[in-house]
């Protein structure tokens, strides 16, 4: 291995040793972000802490614990993080690579090559944003009108998304 290769490897190892312990810290499990619409129209938003027999315990955006009786719930929306930027980045990068491969070669076609590259990159970014929007949409659960067994199945499903799963 030449001198530059050893130097690069040494710098890489030092940076890895510095940044690796930061990534190894155990992250606290977070509950799903819920937006609950009550029967009277009031909305409550927060992190799902636990699911009890007939209620949901949330940590609202102000940092207060809020207990919501399932009988008072009309709709539960399970929020997801936006994937728009991720979709844009992946789409633009894919479009750039495809555009670079598809661009015509030669000095007299340089303007056409840039135009092709720009168009395909833009199209890839557009498709990526559309997919990011689709992947970032949350799930909607209509509680009102469910039978007791369906509500229990929903509560079991939600308990898997809670910060504390088996709190009784």
C-alpha cells in the first residue's frame, strides 16, 4: 500500500473511532405520533406512551400526559415522518445518473447533453418527491362504529407502536 493509501486509511480509522461511540448510544424508544379526533370534534396530538384497557395515554406537544377514553374517540391518525426530502434526493441522484448515461457524446452535442441531463434529473426528482409524499402519509383508523372485538384488535395493534408496550 502506498503512502497516500495508508494516510487515507489512518484518517478514516481515527474519524471512525471518534464518531462510532456517538452512534452506539442506545436511543430511547419513541411511541408513534398520534392525532386523535374526539367525537365532539376536539383534536389531541401527541406521542403514544401506552395503551390501557379502555384508554390511550399520550404525551402531548406541551409535555403533559393526556389520557383519552377510547369510547370518546372518532378517528386516530398515526403520523409518519415526511419522506419528501429523501425521495427528492434519491430521485434526483437516480435521474442524474440515468441522464449522464443517456446524454449524447461529442463536442457538437454538448448543449443537448446538458439539456438531457437536466431534464432527466428534474424528472427523477419529481418522481422521488411524489413517492416521498406517498410513503410519508400516515395511517387512519376509524374507531367510531367498530365492534368491541375490532376495537380490542386496534388497541393491540396500537400497543405495538407505544413507547411502553405492556403496561397494565
